C-alpha cells in the first residue's frame, strides 16, 4: 500500500514539474488518486465557484455522470464535503435515503462505495476530490486518511503552480509595460525633434491621435516610430 502511495505521489510530482497547463495537472490528480486508495476505481474533481459546481477533471466518464446528478440536485456527498470541509465516506446503501438522486445515478453505473475529501487550493479552485468504488465496502477509515494525505500533497502542489503562474503573469505584464513605455518614449522623442515641441506637448499629441482614432497609445506610438524609420523616397 505504501509503495503505491509513494509511486503515485512521485508520478504526480513529476507531472507538476512538467505540465503545460492546469487541466493536465488535474487529470493526473484523478489518475493517481485511484492508485492511492485501495478500492477506488474512478475519481473526479469537483470545482466550485460563483457560477456553481462543475467537474474539473475525471478518470472515467461514469464518474462525471454521477457528479452531474449531484449538481442537478444541489446536494450530494461531494458538495457536502466541499461545504463542510469534512471527508464523506459511505456505501451506496447508506446514501439512498439522504441523497436519492446521487444514489440512483451511482447505482446505474455500478458504483457501490464513495469517498469525497474537501479540496481548497485558493480562490480559483475549491471543491472536492471524489473517489468511486464498484464494491460495496464503503471504504475504510484508513482510506479516508490516505485520501486526506493525498489531498494535502495535491493542495501544496497546486498552490505552488498557481503562485508560479501569478508571478509569470506579473512578469509578462511588466515586460509588456516596459516595451510600451520604450516605444512611447521613442515616439515622443521623434515628435519633439521634428516639431521642436516640449515633452508634454509631444505626449499630448500622441494622446490626441490615440483618442481620435480609438487606438491604444502603444499602438499609435509603435506605428509612428515605424513610419519615422522608413527612409524617404528620393
């Protein structure tokens, strides 16, 4: 069991280091979750935001279908785990009275046991990791602990990725701003030299062009520099 957990975590870590986008990471989270917990045959990730609940990733289309039944009903073990912050584990027999829509959907695809642990990464991703078992074992307490441990690893990894993405986005924005400022300064310099005007007058002229043509100031400046760099035809 521990070898499976170690192997799954190692595989997930490798994906975290090389994945090109969040979707690839979440798919890996589902795949490895099935290896971590004995008796788990399928997995999905429920993400909840201001638009409601959705399935962000799943290892099997049948898991996706069971999730949809919960979202349609507005209640179910995955939504309960996400709302309460507590792990939910049960056999399908015990779920029938509390969540009849979920139980009916799960029964239809052969699910007999269910385990959901809350997942809270940041403002962009909160919800639950859900495991589905075809047996009626209902999962054991140790299974809950294994899933909780796995969620801790996943949460740390996803937070790290999101922080990196935020830093990268900030760096890209700063680079864009610096390039924009550079080309605007070039355009100002050309205007000042050509028309013998002040710095303020040059920027105001660029702003007037921008407003008059409904074009971004950076684009106006870049076009002005481009035209100024074209040698006059004799």
